[in-house]
């Protein structure tokens, strides 16, 4: 007898669906008729042949689901030291690898020009203050005299009003005293008064304020000719040298880069599809070439509240996540790339099958088992995903047993109840 077997081409099994996994669905029913179902027959007699299937025993084992991502290692605190002062570097006090403290002088710039500018600014400030003081004195005296003149003019006009009523002076005399009173009032009101005292015009106070600001700016620039560290840490880069101008570092690099290497962190970019499996406090295992096969411990300390573009034309979003290295005396160093492995979930003594042994049909996942010479479909849900193997949990009242003959490469053409033989028989 000659066996003839045809099978649908192009049907591929995807990864079992679980927590957002998207997988291809097996085409069944009418779709299989169009594409071509599995057919087994004996050509000489026209009888349907019994197919053979490769099986593997259902086993129990411990299984872990892990998330592994790479990222750069850096210090927990870092700063780039720059200067916008156009002055020559006269002295460099540190080199790469030196430990520094906050406020420590890293370099000294030529301060000659700035010292001169500070003196000029100070003189301008002192002159502005002196001018205001002079104007304040003149305003105080002028306002006092203006009040006296107004009071005298007021008395004169009051007396003239009485004389006019008695017919002792003319209308012209009364108008003259009224004009004198108005002139005295205007002269008094032109002064700026504070607490009942005449003071200089506000423009003089503004001049003092501007001069004080300019002096403060120049003094700050003078202080900044001593380049200081803003943090405690290690000098990891020195991009300047004596003789250069502080604001003209090659390739616009910072003068110094300083990092706090006492505590290292690893930044990874977690996919939006996996971020739900990550939480602050979660432990991580860290590997890197520099560790020569050893591992170090880490802990998730920060998850960004917002996602960002993954890049490379992908529409996927990623969420920056920080893992702190907690191994004492770590052998990791800033600037290298390391890989962090996060334990997502695990199961002890779970029923597991290879990923390829699970397939989707309609809205369910299934495994196929060979039982009493017949194919049986068992609906399952996927538990822990171990990448190459997955935990399977019956989705109905089926009781799984160790040793069950699971079809290694399931095929929807092997329908429920179909007779089959294990491969090799």
C-alpha cells in the first residue's frame, strides 16, 4: 500500500496568547477546506489511513517568567561643569579619577579683567547711591519749603478774601492771591513724598537698583573664575587644560564631568506591553561583560510616569525605568552597558509544555493529547511564560496528569476524536 498525505502550506503556530500576546489563529472549518486539510488515505483501496503523530510526555517542573533588558550604567548623581566666562584657564587642580567634594575648586581662571570690571561696577553703584542721597536731601529741603510757601499763600488768600468782602481790595488783588495759592500747591505736589518727607525722583532709585544688579553680576562672575564642583563625586572626564579659554572647550564639551559613583544605577527602556509586569521594589539580576560571568543584585527604584517613543520608526512606546545596583563593592562601572533580568512571576511544580505545543483555535488556546489512540483537544490558559516552555492550566474540568502524550507539533487538521498512532508505530 502507498500512503498519500497532503497538508496545508503556510500555517504557522505563534506563541500562546497571554497578557497581550498577539498570535495568529489557526484557520479551521470552511477555511481549512479552502486551504487544504490534512488528508490521509491509502491510494490502492481508497480507505482513510490512521495518521502518526510525534508526542512528548506532559511533565511538571518549576518555571520562571523573566524580563531581560539592557541599558547604560551611570552614577546616581552627575553634573557637567561648564563656564561662560571668556577667561584663560590658569590652573587645573584635578584629574580624571580624583574624588572631589561639593564646593571644591577644580580650576582657576584669569580674573584680571573681571577684577577691573568689578571695580568699575562698584564705582558706578557708589556714584548712583551718592546721587540719590543728594537728590533725597534736596527733595526733603525743597518739599519742606514748598509746604511753608503753600501755607503762607493759603493764609494770604484767606485774608484777601475777607478784605475783598469788605470792599477794601479789588477783584484783581483777590485773583492775584488765588493764583499765588495755586502756584504754591502745584510746587508742593510735584515732589515725591514718603512718610511725609520729600524724596528723590523714582528714576534715581532705579539707577541705584540697576547699578547694584550690575555689580552683583560682575562679583558673581569674579567668584566663578574659581570653578567649583557642585556635588560630591568622582571626576570622570576632564576636557580642558591650562591655556584654554573656559568658554571655548573643544567640541563644546563640559570642562569637567563628575559623577557620584558610590551608588550606581542602570536605566532600561521597558516596552509598554511589559511595563505592567514591573513595579518599584522588584529585584533584578544584573550581568555585564566586566563581571566575567558573575551576577550582581539590583532593585527597581523608579518608573517614569510617562512613556516615550522607542525610535527606529517603531510606533511602540517605552517607559524609562531605573534599577539601582545594591551589591556592596560592585565591580560595575559607569559608562558601560549591562543587562538586567527581572523576575516577573514563577510557579512551582507546574504542568509545562514547549511553546510550540500550544495553538489557538477560535478564541481559545489548546494542546492536543493522544489518549486511547484518539486525538483529544484540551483547552488551556497560559500561566507563567518561560519563553521556550509555558505553564498550561486546564480551561475546563479536565484533570492533567504527568506522562500524558502531548502532540509535539499540534495541527488543527487532527480533529477531536480522530484516531492516531504515536510516531514509530
